[in-house]
């Protein structure tokens, strides 16, 4: 960086469109890619499962309020329950596999699927939240619970 350019703040890397279908498409791409919803940066997970508290590039705090990721857990429970059940019913109806074979296939699937989908339920929860509530609340407002009070 040259000396005459002003130094960029971490927040200046946030380039999420303010509204509309561009915003949703951007959020969807970033959720699938396990990237920061605000700047698209990779590396927001410490390892496969654990999300860092803040984006290392734009400093966006991922849990916007206390208990923020409860919705992500709900997504995980919903899809982890729904996907194996639908596949099991389809396999039971359309294949000749014995019940024991279906158990051998679907019990490991029911164990592994929540682990595999866990990071995606977090990124998809951020997609849903930032689509429904696009307001950029300051962290101070969020932490003090003042975001719904009149200014
Ligand atoms: Zn970021």
C-alpha cells in the first residue's frame, strides 16, 4: 500500500448489496461457499465445525445477538430429520433392499449428516437472517438491546 492512500478499515471490505435479488444471490453464494456474508472472505471457520466469532477480514461479528445461532440449530434438526426420513421412505418404496440393508445405509447417514451439514446451517442461518433483517445494526445497539427503540 502506498503512503498517500488512506488505510482501509476492516468494515470497508463489506460489499453486500443493500437489498434486492443481488443481495440474496450474493448471500446464497457465500452461504454455499462457507464464506463471510458481508465480505465473501474465506477462512471464517476455525476448523470444519467451529465458526470464528468475527470475520478475519472485515471484522463482522457473526452472532448478531445472544442466542443468534439457535435458528441454525433448528435448521440442522429440521434437515437432518427430514432428509434421511424422505430418503428412507423413497428407498423403502422404490427398492427391493431388505430392512437390515436400509438400516446399514441410513443409520450411519443419520449420524454423519448433522456433522456434515452443521457449518452450512450456520451460514444458511446468516443468509436467512440478513435477508429478513437487512438493517446494519451497530454492535453497540445490538449488545445493549436498543435497536428497536426510537432514535
Ligand atoms: Zn467478512
